[in-house]
C-alpha cells in the first residue's frame, strides 16, 4: 500500500529515520506542504491508501478527492487538522500519538521559568557584545534576578506533564498548588495542594498553563482573571495559545501587573506580525518547540510506525474517531 507523509520535516529534519514506515509500504515523504486547505494536498496524496500528517490539514474536500484513502495517522497528539467526523463517516480511522513528550514539555516549562527569572540569553549576549569587559563594576544585571525557593507555583492543569513540572518545581524549593477537575494521588504524594480556580489565580507567584484546550479554558487568561492575580506574577504557557487573550496579557505586561510572560505557544501559529505580545514588555516567546527534543520526536516516530502496522494488521490503535 502506498504511504505518503505530507509534512515530515518538523518531525524529522534529518536526525531520525523513516525506515520503519518504508518497511510497511511504498513510502513517499514530503518535507513541507500547505498549512491551509489547498487542492495541492489531494494532488499530493494521489492514490495513496495511508496518509501521515503533522500540520497539513486533511479536510472533507481532500478526502472526497482521494477515494483510495483508507487511514490517516497524525504525527502529534492534537488532531484538529483532520476532519475526524467526516473521516468517521467515510470509515477512515484516524490515529494520533497520545503520549510522547511528557518529560520534554515539563522540562521546557521550567526552562521558560528560569529564563524569566535570570534572562540568561540576554546576559550572555551582552557579554559577547563586550558589556562586561567594559563595565565599571565587577558584575552587572539588566533585569531583577529572581530566587524561586519559597514561592508558589500554580498549575492550571496537573496531568502527566503538570505532575512532572511540579516535581521539578518542588526540587527548586517551591510550593505547588494546582487546579484540575481530576485530582490524583500521585500529585498529592509530591505535595501538590489542590485549590479552586480563583484561589489558584490569587496565590500563584508563577502561574503555569499545563492543560489541554477545552471550551471552559479558552481565553481564561483574560483581563478579569489577571486582575485576581498577584502584582508581579510570572505566567508560563507551553500548552495552548488559545488559553490567553493576547491583548489583555500584553496590556498587563506593559502595565507591570504581570512581571514576565514566557510562552512557547500563541493563538495563531506560526505567529503573526501583528500579535500584540511581540511588542509587549518582558515577554519571552519561543516557536512551539517544547515537544521537539530528539527523544520526543523518536517516540512520535516509533508510535506512528506502530499505529500504521496495527492498521495494516486490521487492529487500528490510538484511534480518535472510533
């Protein structure tokens, strides 16, 4: 059976192997394709029976133009790029990779926090520019340096990633509180204190967003809820950009209500030039790379190979539209 990978470069820029998929069928890999609906997507799929995508959309129209399409695999946990309801109507199973980056994403959340506290990149750049060599003082810092021990890390969401984030935060001497409808003994064993949402906002010195996107939390970081937070709160988001009303956060950064935001996600990705956070004070933005450590990407590859193999054996797994 023909297998087509539509946008493989982000998953595998050359440091992984597609051989596992090549063993399962006639494989063609495209590095990049359209990230918007386009006739070229159906043309690229052609008569393939299996399509693998990361962010290239597979719409109703594309499926209708590809009558041989039998199975879709997504190189990610999120699968909103596929019209899964229509795929179900057509009898096309869609599989994702449900767990792969727990450690990498929690590590990156803490990396964002440490950068917000120390601005290591800025200070390294300043040294390379000669600012230390020419400085009148023995050392200098251009931003307040923040010690985290004794502070409260608030987690909006405490699933697998949140639990590992809490583990690291506790090692830094922080007290961890969390809001999550699903409370676990594993989190409690780490010393996580569960609280209600308004208490989370009120008590957090650092507020970390570690929750999938749901209707209730879309736009939850807004003017009203920011007003409930401590003056000088630090906000970390490497979950979903749509949880933040970006103009409200930019206003809070510019006023000083929020001391710093460190974000790996924004509402529209890739980021648009007119995103207000690009011009906001004390806002660190990285290009949605929390997931992208080689170990995480290898797990995506391995699970995708297993997903395709299971489909070919007549036992599709990790199906999101069953």
